[in-house]
C-alpha cells in the first residue's frame, strides 16, 4: 500500500509543485515518497516485536532512533540543508 502511495506522490509531484508555483517542492515530495516506503519496511519489524511482547527493546530502538534523527536533522540544518533536513529524517 505504501508503495502505491509513494508512486502516486512521486507521479503527481510535478503537478503539485506547479499548482503551488514552487518548483523545489517537486523534489521534496519525491523524497517524501521514498520515506513512505522505508517507513513501511520498518513497520513490519515493529509489529513482529510487539507481537512477541518485546516492548523494552522497542522503547530502546525508538529512543535511539529519535535521538539520531534529531541529531542528523539539526546537523543538516546547521550545514545549510534547509527543508531537506526535515524530510531526510522523517
């Protein structure tokens, strides 16, 4: 399902960017489409861990992921990546 949504988002990104008259929006939407697929792949592992009642492991992984994501996002923003720093870690 996420692959279909990602393909739809990537396909319509040109028209959405044209509608808002913001050409850089096309690349942001295409990058967001990739994050949809990557997030869906990680969701499978999360569901299996929940099913096996491995909540402590889930909490550790999510905490580390949040800290790494925050650090990467702030670092990219500091280096001048702009809005891409928000999309990359989503």
